[in-house]
C-alpha cells in the first residue's frame, strides 16, 4: 500500500509543479499591466483629490458669500424697502421728461 502511495505521489508531483510554473508564468506576464493599473489608479486618485479640494474651496467661498448676505444685507432689507418706496413716490410726483 505504501509503495502505491509513493508511486502516486511521484506521478502527481510533476503535475503540481507544472501548475505552479504556469501560475508563475501568467503572473509574470500580467505583472506589468498590474503595475500600470496601480499607477493609473494613483494618478486618477490624485487628480480627483485636487478637484475635490477645488470644489471644497468653491463651496467655502459661496458659503461665506451666503453668510455675508444673511448676516449683513438681510438686516438692511427694511431700509432698502423704505428707500425704494420713497424713490418711487418721488419719481411718481415729478413730471415725465419727453424728448422733442
């Protein structure tokens, strides 16, 4: 029984080595493409990060402008409304100038 097992092991080992050699060969063939893919993925990640920072900066600027509008100009709205009403009243009371 032991001799049969040894003979079977001697027959299986070359096929196992052939499978390992085939996997190593395929890995070596595909290795440059994996490296290139990693480089391209890194570059796209870097570009996306830069665009993300730019978009965040633009959002920050617009947020600050909205905050300026709400905190500074909104309290002045009643004065603008009263000024507009006075301007309309003065304009309605003055005669219209007609060109010749």
